[in-house]
């Protein structure tokens, strides 16, 4: 199946490939799968002409990244199901998160992993994700500390300025579609691609 993608779709594909390939010693996790699925759901639905084009584009992206699409989608679904009904401490005690913590800070950050982590934070009820100026610790900082992740500042920055692709929109952690209302997005703002 060959499909010509729009310029906006190509920008998204370039971003995901670059996000993943620029990380030396990257390793797959189900948290990455949650973020990958959320980003694909938001940006490919918003930019592909048909459902068949969207499916073909997802499949091609997975092949290009060396991922098994069925496994990624199953991993994302299973981790989201596990998170449903748990609190922070219970989710952090799962095997997935014990493995992340066992990496002892050597886990390499990707935007996609960060999206997955924030989506899971929200799934267990975290509400204060980014720190208000000079106040208490944010959920992002608390999670990164608990998991011995050394990228809390970058994750907080990515959370407060999510991916925005001209012609599609800006990623929204709270929207059903995954995209912010187009009327609220200013093209060319910081964080756009």
C-alpha cells in the first residue's frame, strides 16, 4: 500500500523518527508505547486523508522505527488498563516502573516517552503536573525522583509547551482527540514544528 502523505503528516513523521533516532542507546518500554499511540492518534487522525491512509502511515512508521505495531498497541493498551484504578504508588510498584527505576538514571529521554509518562500520571489522578513558581514539588518532579529519572526539567518543559505541528495543531494532554482546539493554537509559536 503506497500513500502520499501531506506536508503536515510528514512533519509529524520526521519529528517522531528524529525523537527516537537521536537518542543513543534507546530502549523500548511500554511507557514509550503509551506515548507513541497517543501522539499517533492525535496527529495522524488530524492529518491523514482516510482511515486507510492513517493505518498505512502508522504501519510504515512502526516499520521505520523497527517496532512491531501490534505489540506496541497491545503494550500501550495493557499498561493503560493496568493503570486504571491504581494510585501513584501502586503504579510505581508495577514491574514496568520497577524496571525503569532499576535503570538508575541511565534511561534516555525521548519526547514520546515523556508523553507516555504524563498520560499515565494523569491516568492515576495526578493533577498538579508542572510546578507553579516557587511552590511545592510538581507531580513530574515527584515521579522523576521516585523513578530516578534525570530529566524532570525537560519533561516539565515539554508538558507546558507540547508538540505543535503547523497544519495539524498542538498536542493536548486533556483533550479527547489529543489536539487542542485549532482556534486556540497560534501558528509559529514556541514548540511548533
